[in-house]
C-alpha cells in the first residue's frame, strides 16, 4: 500500500488507516475473535495505522487491540484519544490530570508504553489552549506520546495550537457527503505540515456496496442522527445508489471508489474507514490502487455534488464541543 507521512514530524504510515470504533460494539455486537480477524486482514492488506479511543466501548476497543498486539507483535502505528467523559452528565475534560490518567489507562489496555499519536478528542473552550498544549508537550517529553492531535476543530484553533507547539494531525469527519473541511481546515493542515485524518470516510456505512435498510441503523448513534431518519434517509439512499451503479460499471467496489476519491484530492490526507468485519475491510483495502481520471471525477461530482446529503451530520444533542466555523 502507498505510504503517507503522519504530519511533518511523524512516521510514515499506510495511506489508509483503520478506525476501531466498531470494535467497541457501537454499530452492533461483535466478538474479540471477529475483531482479531479484522485486524489480521488489515495487516495482510498493508494497513499500519490503527485509530481508537478510550471511549470506544468504554475501553473495549483498546483492550481488543491490546490482546491482538500481544499475540501478533506487529509493527503498527497507534493513535488514541481522550477528552469525552460519558457521564452522566456527558462533558468534555481537557485538564492535565484527566488526560494523563486516561492516557495511562489506554496504555495499560493497549499493552504499550507509548502511542505515536494522542488526540484531544474534543476541545473544551473553558480550558486555556496553552494549558492543553502544555500538557501535550509534557507527555511528548516524557516519551508517552510521539505527538498530539486535535479532533473536530476549526482552522483558527489549529493555527493557535500549532503556534504553541507543532500539531501532528487533525481528525475531522470528511467524505463525499461531509465536505465542510474543504472550507479551510484541510488547507490549513496542508500549509502547516499537519496530516488531515478523515474519519467516517464511508459515511457511517452509507457508502457500501449494498444500500442500508432503516432497521439496520437503529443503533445508539445513527438512529437519532438526522441523516439516518426519514425522510432524509431514503433521499440519501436514492442519491448514493447512483454512485453504486457508476462504481459497478467501472469494476470497483463503492467503498473503494469513495476512498480513492479522498486519496486523490489531497496528498496529506489519511482516511480511516471503520469496520469490525474482515470481509468488509477487503472490499476497500486496495482503494489506493484506483486512479480516477477527469471524467470519473466529473461524474462523481454530478452524482453526489457538494451538499447533496439530506440532513445535518449531527443532531443538536450530538454537537457538544464540535467547533463550527462556516
């Protein structure tokens, strides 16, 4: 697989990473064996970047990854996150004491003495940015993290943080149906030498080879998300069906096409599609081999123009600490 740098000071990693939120059971039940099989398929495909978080299954995702690392001993790059406190009440904590404690717990679950990347999962505007970045600097000096990242932030926050201490990566949602980062954030990352890590690049399962049914998205997240409730859900399915037909005509899987589109747009971008299924991973693992010509790109824009998605990407109840800038 192609390699890309995880920020100007970071390691080289596979151009596509693996998002491990599903290992925590957030999008449906799974087992450790299934997750290990998915991680084995990931390694076979040449994927070397694993992205997880303390809150994914309340430690389950990290624990599963840790047991896999212990049994396989692969050479992989790990990213994890902390800041979201599940509650009740749900809140954001950027304090040094909380971030340190959560990182130490993550390292124990992962069986590591350090991670290559540690994200502030959400920015707490009540904690001075200089204090947060100072904590990240301390963790770097202590060798517990290789670098820090920020998630769901605005370009202004990135610039301010990077001026205090270089940021390694920014992780925001970006896909064919979520295009907001094109309005300044991706460009700011490029200018500063920061990797842009695109989460949910397959639109939370919508950009698969088969159309989802409404009963398949009645989980804890999607069932209350505006894009997965009617009438938006049916409108979005109808729009994406056109892309599926186009992908089939060209001999590509739909998720591989969606990832190829992302990879071809920006060379500092690393998508991290998530799955708990080895079979699903194999449907898109070779996306970096697809080359889209001008006609392909024009047809994709015709089928799914910017802003085509019906409904917001988050409901009002899901917007805590999401920085909006447009």
